[in-house]
C-alpha cells in the first residue's frame, strides 16, 4: 500500500492481472480466478479435514465445521421451512464461498474477488435463475400471480404489475451491488489510512509519532472489516433464503 507522489492510489488493488505465468496469460487466468480456487480449496479442506475425526467431543476444526453447518441449516429451515432443506447445500456453498472470499481479501497482498461486480453479479444471477426455476416448476402459470397479489382491485393492475416486475428483476442487481460496494468501500478505507501511515512516517523525526493515529484507526478498521465480511456473507445468504421462501410459497 503506497502513495504515488502525494496522491493516494486506493483503487489499484482492484486491478486484474494474469496469474500462473504464460499458461495463465494464454487463457486470461487472473488473480481473481486464482483466489476463487483458493477459497474453494479452503472450504473443502475445512469440511473434509474438520469432519474427518467425527468425534463425540469435537475438536477445534470439527467444532468450526459443525457450527457453520448448523448455522446455515437453521437459517434455511427458519426462513424457507422444511421444504427448504433440499436447498441447504446451495445456500451453504454460497455463504461459505462469499465469506471465505471476503476474509481472504483481508490478508496482505491478497485479492478480494468479491470486490468485483462481475463476480457478485454472477453469484446473484445464479440465485435469480434458481428462484425463478423453482417457482415456475412448483407453481406453473400460478407463478405470474406473484406479480399481482390475490384480492387486489383489478383496476390497480396497471400500477401494481409493473412495480412488482421491476422489484423482482432488481433482486440480482441489489444483491450484487450490496456485496460489491461494501467490499470496495472497506478496502479503499484500509488502503487510504495505511497510505497515511507510510506518508506521515516519512516526515522526519516527528513522523512516526504522527503516524500512530492513522495506524490505530487502520487496526480498528481491520476488525470492523472482519465483521463486515461476515455480515455481508450472512446478508447474501439470508436474502437468498427469503427469495427461496417466496419461490416455494409464492408470497
């Protein structure tokens, strides 16, 4: 994290670059793809290694794996109902992928792939397609009744139907922008205050003393970003569950 001259370059951390040398360049394999693979490997490692012992009194890794499993399972059943158990693997995978991706970006020189709208919109589009397919397969033509509530006056249809359609189509947009914007904003703040530390520390004898304040703020921001990383994964998962509830119960 450095400043170019007197300007703070806070956005270069989001630039894509090819990884894995000539092989990666030939297929445009970027560090975003690389960290997605890292995230998937970490999740697989946690669930397989953590549950390998299957002990009655769980160890640390088993407790972590079981806690993640129970947390998402409870979320799915509470929001969707018993019918939602079949969607648990999808929601669990989505939550863990977003969470690990958010957390990876907090390590020095790491890349936050959830800070790219292409990634977050891709995840949101998968959710949108899933809920639409589920609603259509379960309810058929009754799915269109979702856009006009039962019992509403017919003369309000020209107003209600367009509003409901726009609201429905905006789901992947709001879902993706929320995650993308929070990740970008948090990492920009971290880089700005980290650059302040470097710039102030180079002001001579008094520089290191002045740099203590932005350093303290940056340490606090790191803790705050850990909380935001979890909350954004939670929000992404619980909104997916709410959308699945609407698709299953059509209300």
